[in-house]
């Protein structure tokens, strides 16, 4: 695979890149849609935020995500260019344990990189560029790549620095976007896959944490794990969105009472 990547032409890399990210977005989006329909039927978990999605939300998410797929796909030529220029290189026949260690390191780096960029996107100077992602107050599986080009460029460069510092295996490099979209979907699913209340701050409960980020806007800037928010003091309390959800439910009850005969 290493040779196949190096021997490709720049326009093939861009085309393969667009196809790769489009498949990830659509494939994992559909899988998530299936899961959030299947789980209630199996009696496991439940919707996190009972409020409906915004008007035109799906159309807006799909349009913004299509541009992000294009940016990620075309941007694949940058790491490929680093390899062609020999500023970076790929490991030759790495053993499994090296692939596993590199994958672990890239997942940890992705968390730090995402936190830093996401925090920056919430500063006064940049928050207008991040606002379209937050138009989805109640997120959906299609919110994953729904952001402006600047955000796609900031988040999409995650591999460049590690590749300049170390010769990674192709497997670890390709695994990162797959792992990312999987957890990105969990985070935007608005579904509590781990409903045990005791596990509110459990490491893998990204769905609860990112749902709170969308509901409250500030806090919980981490991607899939909670360690950066804990270290930087930006973790939201598990009931941070309770007041606004309760208000919505009360309003709904008032409306139903108003329509009662
Ligand atoms: Zn945000
Ligand atoms: Zn989000």
C-alpha cells in the first residue's frame, strides 16, 4: 500500500481522498442513523435531547459537509506532497505492535489538536467561523463535517506535524480518520449509548459530553475523551443543559394543555 500511495499522481490522490472522506461521512452517518433507530427497539439507551432538529438543519449540514469532504479530499495532497519532497516518510513493513503504538499516539495527539483548535474557534476572533456548526443546537449524525472551510482546514491538518516528526505506518495514518468519524458520529448522535447514570463522565461517553457542548455552547471542547477538559477546567457538569430542556418540556406541556378540549 505504501508503494501504491507514493506512485500515485497528485490528481489521483485528490480523487481518492474525496472518495475516502465521502464514504466515511455517508457510511458512518447511515450506520449511526440505523443504530439510533435500532437501539430503542432493543430497549437500550435513549435520546439525549428531546427537542426537535432546527428548520432546514439536515439540508444545511449536508451542504456544509460536502464542502468539508472536498477540502479534506483535496487536502490529502499535502501529506502526499510531504512524502514526495522527502520531508516525511512512511514505515516499511512495520510490526503490528508498532502500528498499535502509533495509532495510540495519533489518537492522543488528535485529542490535544482538536481541543486546542476547538477552543480557538470559541474565542471572540474566530467564533463567527464556528457558528454554522453550532446552528445545530440538537446535533445529528450529519453534523459531523458540518462546518466552515476555515474549521475544516484547522481540524484537517492534524497529521502534518506528526508526519514531519516520525515515519508512521500507512495503517496508523489511515486508521485515524476512520476512528475520528466513528467517535464524531457518537458525539453527534444525540443518543445515550451508555445510559448508566453513574457513567456520566466515563471516558467513552462522548455522546453526553458533546451533546452538552452543543446545548450550552461554552465548555466540553474535547473530541472523544474528557482528559483535556478536565486538565484545562472546561468540563461541563452532567446536568448543564437540564434547565433549558426542562423549559422546553414545560412549554410542550402548556401547548398540549392549550389544545386539549
Ligand atoms: Zn464548538
Ligand atoms: Zn459538534
